[in-house]
C-alpha cells in the first residue's frame, strides 16, 4: 500500500491530490500551516473515504519545519513512497524591492523546501527501491513575468535534474506544470482573473487525474490539457524578445486586476 505526503495539502491543487489519493484508498500525510483547516479537511477525508490521514502542522518558511517534514519522509515506520511538493504562493513583490522579505519567503517555501524534501524523499525511496516525487511547477516558468516565474523555472529544472540522478533506482520524478487553475491561489494573491478567457481555466481535480496518469507513465513533465500543452510548446519555441513583451503585457493586466 502506498502512502502519500502532500505539502500545502488542504487547498487548491494540494487538496485535489489528497482527494484523488483518498479515493484510491491511499493513506495520507497532509502538511499545512493552518491547524484548524488541516484537521477539518483530514476529518472529512477520513469520513468520506475511510483512509488513514496523518497531519503535520508546519510552515515551510521555517527551516525547522522543513526539517521535521524531511525527517518524516526519511522515517522507516509507515514509510512515504509518494511526495507531492505543492506548497506555494504568488510572489508579487517587484524585483527592484529593497525589502526582500517576500522573495525570501518564496525561496524558502518553493525552492529550499522543495530541495530539502526532494532530497530526503529521494534518499529514502531509492533505498527501498521505489517511489514517486511530484513537484508542482507552472507554465508561468516559461515566461519572464516576475520572481514567481523564476522560482517555477527552477522547480522544473530541478525536477528533471533530480530525475536524472535517481534514474535506475525505482524512483521517478515528475514536474507538474499547470496553467491557470480554478483554486483560491489567485484570490489569495489579489488577482481577480477576469481578463483570462474561460477556456484557459483548468479544473483542479481533472488536472490531478491527468498528472497521475503521466506519473504512471513515468513522464518527467506533466502539462495537463491539450490547450496548455500547445501553449507551452509555443512559448518554448518563441523568441525570447517576444516572450519578454508578452510577459510585460501579462504583468500590466495583472496589476490592473489587483
């Protein structure tokens, strides 16, 4: 029986992963900051799906919290063989800001924690000869909009690099690169999303099912939906000068929505 650990596991894509695994009868370890919300969601999953749900209250901005989650991934008792590095938030601060607090928090949660937990999971899983690591990136990594774009570009490159290092161990690594998804992510960032055409939005549950199908096939990168696969392919082949102009346009529209 597999056991999945999901960071940011009470909302959005993380909650969709938790629900998808719970429906399959997979025991869970949910990691989140909000203890009340964490316990409420865990109780809901137990009641609806009859699965074991372990909870860990941890703010991954803090390095001791990162270490506690890494220790859980390394534990031999009730071993974790699926890691979903999902915790994250929009980094809205300008790259010209003198105060780097928001950037530092972004690096801790979406870079250092991903590196720390990926390494802990990779070592433990490879020793057991099997495992799956899913790192949630973004198609935003293919543009140059802000530090969130840069961070998610790192996540994608890191995931593929980790997959190379783990080749032949029985552990696979998949970078999930979603487009715009109907979650509370944008509202938390103060983004209405009204300028985004309806056909570009993805359903979180469907996105997760497509990702899990890609994981089962051993794909290093998962871009759910044909439309976003096409958009990603176009962005990858577009001259960088045009990507910069598109990024500026998107930034201008986003700033108007806030």
